[in-house]
């Protein structure tokens, strides 16, 4: 028996992370929480409420046999193993197309399986996106396969070089400058609570200006490339690009130096020990300018300060090597 608040999709309970997010949003909504979070909850809850109908429709429309739901899942997407009429081993991802995730399918389609998971088909209806993609197997994360950050550097850099393509004509991907301006505005109060005013002023100014002053060719960016979003495609994978596939991109268009940042920030302990060396290493591996990469990392750490562990201290450690500080 299910509770009144439990939601079944394809006859199955929601995966754990999605169920938790929905329960928290329901609680806030019931308490009539005010402000942007409440409006976000309303959009998310409307999408979640439509999931049973959306999944049933997609299964019928694309002739899919639905298998196991992936656990623990994500907080804003439902993902399950499926098979199509040919017996192909696939995944169906039905997600809430919030601002960050808006162009995931378009990005995967543009990369055409080159460094990223191959996409079979996709559609977008309102705030609901549906992606039918290859089931990457064995599908262990880069973090699980290569826990050493230096080994991860080699794979991430190779993927960055492969993913670095011009956006398709008329694709409509948003410029990186839009995202950075939005994030900088949100960071002002939080960063000023933990960093000196001069560091915040310079860091957020750089975070806004760096994407605008890039004078190289704009490229399609994943913006969320890190060791949990790269999956293995064979047992005992190595540095060969065919061994790995990017998942869950959040595409924008702009300066390729940005795309190395999330990988660096996912290993804060090594940046706290040496804030310059790892940046110079991966910049060389990825054919990037080391000083521009350092400047981007400083700006991003200021933007994340007070929200992501270690970023304030990394920003202070980097400040002496940043022009204008």
C-alpha cells in the first residue's frame, strides 16, 4: 500500500534522491515558503506530478519496455533501464528542464557520441525533457575507477579536447557570459560574508568579464565536467577516449578555459595544498593558457565562497598570482 503523498511512476516508487527532493518541496510548499525557492518548488512539483503520465506516454510512443529504475537517482530526473523493439540496451531519462539543464539533450546531440554518451532520440515538452540514450556499461564513474586526481586529469583533459567543438549553426545555446552574470549576482552577499571586500570585488568582476573578453573561437561547453559525470565504457579503462563517456552536461557556449574548473574544484584538498601546480598541469594537458586558467579558477572560487567547502581559502591562496590583486 502506498501513502497519499507517494508517487508511482511505471508502477514503481520514485528513486531515493528524487523522492527526498519531492518530499522536501512538498513540505516547503505546504508551509507556504516565500520567495524564489517557493516558485522553484512549484515548478518542480508540477513536473514531478506529471511524471507518471509522461513516462507512460513516452513508453508507448517510443515502444519501450521499462526495466529497473536507477538508484539513488538524481534530484530532478527519473532514469530507468529500457529496451526498444530491436532489443537495444538503453536508458530513458525524463527530467525537469530547469534553467541549468535546459540544453542537455541539444548538447549531447551536437557531440554525436564523440566524448559524450550517444543519444538515440529526445524531445522537450514545456518543462519536461526526455532523453533516450545508450546504457553506458559497466558505467562506473571516473572517481570509482581512477580515484587518484592526477590520473583523472589525463582523462578529463582528453575529453575536454574531444568535446571542444563549434556550436552547430542556429543551435541557440546560451552564452557563458549569461550564466556567469547570473551566478555572480547570486554570490554577492554570500561571498562578502567570508572574504575581504577587495577580493570579492575583483573576483566577481573577473567572473563577469572573463567570458565577455574571450577573443578566441567560442566552443560548446559542458560546464559540469567532473569525475562523477564521466562513466567507464569497458572493464579496467585507461586513458583512451573510447573508454569514457560524459553524462549530464549543462551546455553553454564560450571560453574553453571554463570547462576545466569543476574538475579542479572537485579535488579541493590538492588545491589547498598547492593552488597553482594542478592548474598548470591540467592546462598543459588540455592545451589551455595556464594564467587564464588560474584567473578563471580564482574568479570561480570567489563566486563559490561561502557555499562550496574550501573555495574561500583557495581564492585567498590564489590572489597573489592574479593580476590586479
